[in-house]
């Protein structure tokens, strides 16, 4: 099989998801940092370097007055523009911060739906945990790759459970398409959130990709009346020969782990945008549950 023509499967290295081949540029971690801060920092470094150079050799600047004036003007313009852009960008973020947080919550909910649904289908959802510890226990289960691989392998070996997986992926794809259609245009226009949204798009594109594999290999009964050629999967068209079960298994494992990672990253970023203390101040205080002693 010409594996290089497929989207490279995601893998985990020390708990971090990485890609084996060239693809969309990633910063390695999600950062709440504007480009104006970067340009401002560079301008300050250039200014500091010019000052140090002047202290070490002030004769150079005296001999090249035109160059000195140009450098001073460029540094002044760069620092001023960086400061003004940062102020304007901060005001813009604050103006629609609640909307951004709401969108991130929606993305978080969808990513959580992906990995918890797949985990539940494998039968790995912990039943003996308290209600407030189920999510943490589920996360621990997802990160144990060997156990997840074995569970998905068993899932793919059963015809009935494979059909359940097919229907689940179809539902998750519809849900993700609805969420992305609602928020992508808004969030991509902000550089702060564009990379995070792009990673969500990649996750749901992988879901669509592997859902098409099942459309061809195990079409649902209600899809049998469709033209056979219309059911040929994207994966089959991009490769030579059929898709191996082992590769499908490994990709489903990576999709589950990636969804869990995006769940945590999206939630953490959302809670940095509008702190929980602000929300607490918008709501009335909770009434005291202590009983007033009778007199």
C-alpha cells in the first residue's frame, strides 16, 4: 500500500500527540498569546541591543548619523505600533470574550462526546467511580494506549459492534459538522483561537475519513440503495489496495486520545478567557444552608 498518500496516523510520544509527516503547522501547545506581543518583544530586544551597542561603541552611531536616525525611527514606529495593536486587540478580545468562551465550551463538549462515546462503545467506561471522578477515570483509561488498542481491536472483530461503531461515527460527524458550521467563521478570524479550531477541524476530518472506510467495507442497510460507486471511501481512492484492520484500529485509538486532549485544552483555554470568579459575581449568592438556632 502507498501509505505515504494517506493522512499520517497520529501517535503519542510521552503523552503528547504528534504527527509522523509534514502537515499543518503546529506550535506544539496552545498559547493565549497575540502576534502583537511577539512583535513588541522583538522591538524591545532590538532597542536593548542598540543601547548596548551604543554603550560599547558610541563612535559608530556618531559616524553614521543617517543610519542612526533611520534605526531610531524604525524602533519607535515598531514599538508604538506593537503597543497600540496590543491595546486594540485586548479590547476586542474583552468585548466578545463571553462569546469566545461559549464557543470553546461548545467545542469542548463535542470533543468530549467523541472520546467518551468511543470509550463507552469499547466497554472501558469505569463503573465503580463516584460521579465526580468518572471523567478523570475515563481520561486515565484513554491514556493507557495498550488497553485501548486491545478494546478497539475486539470491537472491530465483532460484526454487530462494528455496525454500532459505524453508526456512532456517522452521528459524531453530523454533530461536529454542526458545531464547526456554527463557530468556525467567528473563531478563525481571531489568531488567538485559530490554531485550536484548526485542530478540532482536523479531528473531525479524521472521523469523516474513517467513517468513509466503513461506508465502503460495511455499508449500513439503509445505504445499500445508494449507487455502489458513491460508497467508495476517500481512503481507498488515496491508496493502492484495501485499508488494513490494524491501521484502522490504530487511527481510532489516536482519534480517541486526540479528542480527549482537545477536550482538556479547549476547556483550560476557555476558563482563562473568563475566570469562574467573574461568573460567580454575575449570579446571586447561594443562600446559607445552616439552620438558624431557635430562641
